[in-house]
């Protein structure tokens, strides 16, 4: 058995690609438009890890998507959790659960998909402002 991808529905392709590619750092691996099915599939992956993909599904006919907390979350390992969270905050991304312990943080996509960021290897030493930062949303 081999892991292929996780699918999330998105309501705006440009906003989603800005978030996942420009801010989070994923790259587009492939794209498929289905005229008959009236949808677009965009596959993204972390650089160097193209086997584990995220499928963004955009349905051409608008429909509201509820949060669906039963989904859980996506998770990505990062080289420096503090640098990553700082870069994302400067890009306008809300850090819902800051990396207070130097090892884990949560952010949300424009479509309210919860994304866990995990420090690669050992947790980094606690540092401010992260150690005392409160949660700013649900995660």
C-alpha cells in the first residue's frame, strides 16, 4: 500500500494557491480540468516530497462548505518552526496555536482547513514572543 494524497475542497483557486504555494511553500505538481464533471483538481507537494500530495478540488458550480471538524487536519514537518510561523504571520496568516513549546503550531487555510506544523527533529528551545502567545482561534 502507498499513500497518494489528501483531498480538500477549496472555494477560490487563486486564494488557495496563494496560501498553499506562496505562503506555505508547496509546489504545484499537476492539474486536471474536467469539463464534464465541472471541476478542477490541483495536486500540490512539499519540495522534495512529491509522493505525498495534497489535492485541491475546485467545483465550478459554487456551493458552501462547512468546516467539518471530523476531517481533522493536515500536517507538515518544517525545518524551523519559529521562522516558518514568523514568515507566515508576516504574510497575513493567523497562527491559531503558536509554537509555544518549540515543536508544534496550527494555522488555517482560507477555507478553514486546520494545518499542523511540526518541528523537524527535536523541539527548539522556547522563545518569545511564542512562549507566552495565546491561541488566536480554533485548531
